[in-house]
C-alpha cells in the first residue's frame, strides 16, 4: 500500500493542498479549488476529482472549526463537477441510475411550494439530483478506462481517512474525541464513524471479492483491523450492528444464496423482537458500559424524537414540505430536545423522508433505490447483504435523507459498481472472448 501511495504521491498531495488552502487561507479556497478541478479534468483525471470531492464531503461532516470551509466548498465542487461532466461526451446509458428516481424528484420539486425554507429545499433537491446523475457517470468512465487504478485508490483513500483518525487518537486524542469520551475520527461524531465504517466495510468486501489481487492477504488483514478498531473505538451501536449484519449476510450468501436471503429476511423481520431482548443479551455479555446501556432503552432521546416526528407526519401524511423540513422543525423545538439530552434529529432515514416528502415521496424514494439494488442483484446476489444491512442502518440514522455527506456517495458508488458489468472481471473476459471468436 505504501508503495502505491508514494507512486501517486503528487495526486494525494493535491488533495492535501486543497485541505491546507481551506484551513490556512480562508476564502482563497473557493476560487483555487474550482480552478484546479478544471485543470485536473483537462488532464483526464476524473479519479482525483471524485476522491477529492469525497474527502471534502468527509471533512464537511467534522465538528472541528478548522474544517468549516468544507461545508461551503462542497456545493461549489458539486456544481463544477456537474458542469465538467455534463459537457463531457458520454453514453446515454450513463443516466440509467437516476431514471428510477424521476417520480421521487417530481414529488420533491412539487412539495417545495409548501416549504417554510424554500431556498434550502430547492438547493438540497438539486444537489441530490446532481449526485445521482454525476457519480454513476464518473464511475462508468473510470471502470471503462482505468478500472484497477480507480478501485485501488478508492479503497486506499478510505483507509487513509480512517487510519488518520486512529493515528490522531494517539497523537492528538482531544482532536478526535466527541464530548470528551467517544472516538469520532475525522468525522463529526461517533455515529458518523459507525456509518462510514459500515459502508466502507461493504465497499472493501465487495471490491476485494471480485478483485482480490489488489491487496495482499496481509494488507487485507490490516484494512479489516483498521475498520474493526474504528468501529469499536466509536462505539456506534447502529454502525457495529449494521456492519456485523453485512458480514454475516455476505458469508451466508456466498455459501448458499437462498439460505442467506431467508436468514437475512428473518433477522430484519424479527428486528423488533431482538431489540426488545437486546438489553438482556448485552447484560449477559457484560458489555453494559460499552453499549451505554443507561441510554439504550430511551435511545439517547431518539424515541421521543421519533414520537415527535410521527405526530407531525400525521399532519402531512401524503405530501410533505420538502428537503430540510425535518431539520427546520427540530431546530424550532431545540429547547425541548435539549432537556431530553438529544441533539434534535429524527435518526431514521425513512421517517425523515416521510416527514419531508410525504408518503408519496417516501414510496418513490424507496422505489428508486430498490430498482438500482435489483440491477446489481441480477448480476451478483451477494448484494442482498448490503440491502438488508442498509435497512438496519437507515432505520437508526437519517443519512440517506441528505446528499452532501460522506455516506450517500458511498452507497451510490457501491450500487454503480455492482450494477455495471465492467466491474466484474469474468464478465469482461467472456465479452472479449466472444468478440475474438
């Protein structure tokens, strides 16, 4: 890994230079980075545009004031990438990912008229739409022209992000500690590390399954160790359980697809029963302190937050008030949630979309993701493992209701890979043999 990192050191230094500009020069970053992006694109380096965007999304989730520039920089980068991609010659097939979401975006634009924060709702709708158009298209380009290099450095970037957080835990523990207690790495909070760790576990496992030559066995062990340590240090219940469900599902599906699917379905169906008895399980294992058992039954205020959200869903059952309405509603009731020791978030992607878009929007939202999952599952049934674990993760966090975070882009990347025949070596080899014949 070190040799490959050094071989591409100039590109990694470019990303580090962007961060340094934002930290030390202030407003200059908003002009320098877009101009640099245009130069990079002229060199055909879509890979580093993608990785740079992902890195800025990751830093934008941080609560460190020095990274606050990333919040303002990320929408500018998205617009630049949209311009560069839309003006680039491409195949019609590259818009296949976003097509199932068309009903959702029709609803999303219509409900903006009901929004108390129309400007924000419009911007967030546009950003989600652009993300679903641009990222799958760039993935297709990279799989077509530099698949091995792309997959390797995609994973290496994620390892660097997590590894840097762990290194800072030793060097500057206060910098990566949330609330003086829990590890948060370079991300905003421990739950963010949990989501990142879960999705990166899926991303690495999937790529390593079909391209095992990219990393040696020792490197694979090191990467899984970094993932496990990050999740354990963060203590994110949702992240740990989602990652475990994915790993178990992946193992079962590899041995028998039917049994694996049935087992995963039963786990999700019995989720409520498991939740009701999880306290007894934790006590029997002696892990009360680690899993913060004193907050488990109340969900750290999440149950109150969901009850509050459900009451407002009843008032706008079918049609919501646009992206960002949940955030607006909770911010107006911040005092109430502060008394409960809660940060004021619904912590459920499905309920958040329901409150923002209404039931019509929620159904259309789920339909769009389901269609893209099915496209990948037709090629590799192993993707069922991600689908079921994703349901668990999205049920305890609201990350899928936003586009410009480091998590939604990872899900789009995974689905774009697994629904694209160019990702699979054996399919490409068979196609080449047929052409030669």
